[in-house]
C-alpha cells in the first residue's frame, strides 16, 4: 500500500544500526498500520532480513475466532501472524510467545493474565499497569534472550535491538506523553530502543487506511462480524480490559459472558474491583437490567482452554493473595442510576 506523504513518520531511526528489528504485532488495527510503515522503512534501508516479529499472546483472554452467518473470522493471534506475513515477514520469523507455568506433568503450560491477577490479588490500574509488563513486554523480552546470547558471542558487543510498536497518541494521555523514539534498556548484553512510527496517526486515519488494507481487521471492531461499520469495541486488547471504556466493557460482557463471570468471581473473592470506579459485577447487572449494546455475536467459551483457565484461576483464588486489595477501598461510581446497589 502506498502511504500518503503526511502519514509518514516524522523521523526514522537508522535501521541499519540494529542487529534485530523486532516489531510487536498485536492483531489490532494500529498494529497493521505500524507494520506497513515499518516494513516500508526496513525495505528502503535494505534490512528487512533482520526483522523478527513477535506477538505476545494472551491466550483465552484474547478475542477468539468466530463464525457468523457461515463466515469464519480469525482471532487476534491469527491476525497477528497475518499482519506479519502481509508485509513480507516469512512465517519462520514470526514468533508467538506467551507466559507459561509448570504443568502437572512437568511440562510448561500457559499462565493466563487472569490467573496472575487472581494470585496477585489486585487488578491492574493506570498507576500500576503490571499486565503490560508481565503478559506482553516482559514475555517478548524473554523471547529475545536466546538470540541475544548467540549474537553477543558472535559480535563481541551488546546486541542492538529496535522494538517497534503501534502505540498512538489518540489512545490516551499516557501514550501521548510517550516519546516516539527512546532507549528503554541498556546493559552489557543488549541495547533496546523503542520506536512508535504511527504515534501521530489519528484514529480516523487508521480506519480510512483499512478501507483497502491487505489484511482484515479484527471482527470485534464491528457491531456484527463483517459489518464494516467500526461500531463494535473501540480497541482490541484483552477481551475484558481494565483500561477500556465503559461501553467497550459492556459490549465485551455481552460477547463473552462466561469470561465476564470469571472476572467477577475473581473480583468477589479478592475484594478488589475490576476498575477503581466500576465493579465488573455491577456492569454485568447493569447489562442485564438496564441494557447494553447488542453484542452482535456471543462467544460460547466452551472449549478445553477455557476449562483450564477456570481451573487455574480457582486454584489461585484458593490461596492467600500476594497483595491486599488496598486500591479497591476508594469510592466507586455506579454504572448507572437505574440498577445501582449499595457499593
């Protein structure tokens, strides 16, 4: 796709100075645009062969594939792989990584973010967004280690890595303040710089770009899969994200009711609220009594992976949390006046 001149990044790092170019593809709408901009720059610099793309999978908590009116729509992890392939990254240089824990037979098994929340005792907050570190950035950083160890021996110096992400200023004040280019890690093994090539793209520009994009966007952005109206959830991260808007969460409650009930179980056992200002328990009640956006499609969440998630979460809830839920003790707003119960 040809990029209009006003959508090009204001400055591009010297891509030839890096040993590894590591775009982090999320499967969301911004990730696709990031890959288009970044891969054009990598090809222009003659270093596209240094690209290894990474997707930090959230497993069951991601938006899954769905079938609507006989048409199958891919889930987030599948879309991340499609985003990488669409712009020229070979399949063997796309990595899907996830946090793991020891399984009952001694092998490693996925360790869900919700399991971590249940064990920790607190939901992530804007002032403590540990989910981004433990389930995403930290997992990708760990995945670099074998490559870094090999290259450091060969090069005799710290390995230079460029982490490329699709974060944009329109997504919130914390991302607006984030520098488009910065060094995020420097030690004797690696030097990691971070580049946000689409930081200044507006949401409208991203949606317009997707009109003839070479890869579909996630079905959850539409009111009904395939509608093409962008009237679904405004973002595509966790299906139930503590940083999402109230409308997004209400829509997600309707689309994944079984998952929402599992979040509510964690909330009720631990005493911390899904958000500082809303309990997910109240949002579920609000959706049932006062109404919520039409989900358009409902995910059954009846597979083996979901059963394993339930077992992990309940096992974590059966022991004392690592932290007391101090953040839950502030005053919270009711989701509405019509169905509010004492908080």
